[in-house]
């Protein structure tokens, strides 16, 4: 056999072997990574937590050390969210991910939501002042109220929030990160 042909056959064998190793690694370890964004707590509704990056590739934080920019809760195959321009609406996952990347999904230990549960919130406008009333809604307020999670004093950290939000420090409310920590601890 000619030396060039042996070299080519050896290179092909090496490529096949590498591909085989990668395939085996995927089957052995792939399942460990397949469900990374999800941890399951029960058979209740799911809560999606989204991260968002600015144009420089930096994670947008709503609080120091925070990860999550937005959140939504599942309802009959859709996601209920409080959107800054649309208000409280039901959307599919593609529409939800226009707000960021779903990086965690938590299944909550509570009954599935009913239409009666969500009806009072559907169509409400977005609350850019983050008040804990029922006239307008922001994303984490909506999820907290549907899951009966109590508000805590809010902190609008300078440097992360414009100065006009400092007036809301200490008022009742809750962030996506705080809800995530509470659900993860259950």
C-alpha cells in the first residue's frame, strides 16, 4: 500500500475514533446537562426565570449579585407574564424569550393555576413604579401574588437603578431573584 494512502486511512481512523469518543461522552454526560435550567420541586405550575445581557455582554442585575431580569409562570401550556409594553398577557415560550434567556425553570409545590386565579390580572398594565397594589403589575409581583408569596422591603441599589427609584426603598415588593431563592429553599 502506498505511503500516502496509509496516511489518509490513519487520519480517517483518528477522526472516526474522535467522533466515537465525543458521541460516547454525549450519551454518558449529556443527560446530566440536558436539564440544567430546570429543577423540579413538585407537580404544580412552573416558574421561568430569565437572564438578560446588555449590548456589551454584561448581565443586567436588578439587585447586587442578582441574576434574573424577568420571570413568568406557566398556565395551560403558555406563560403568564407582566410585560413592560403589553401588561399582563399569556405568551408562548418564543415570545417570553424576547425578554431574555430562560436559564432556570422551577416547578412549584402548589396546585396548578386556574382561569379564576389569573383572570383578575389579565390585561392589567405594567407597573413601572413597582407598587404592591392590584391596579398594575410587575413580573415578580404577579408571580408572588399567584403563589401567595409575601412581599419584603425593596432595595433599589444606586448604580443599578436610576435615582428616582430610591424613593421606593423600603416599600413592600419582591424581585425575581428573591422569589428564586425562596422557591429553591422549599
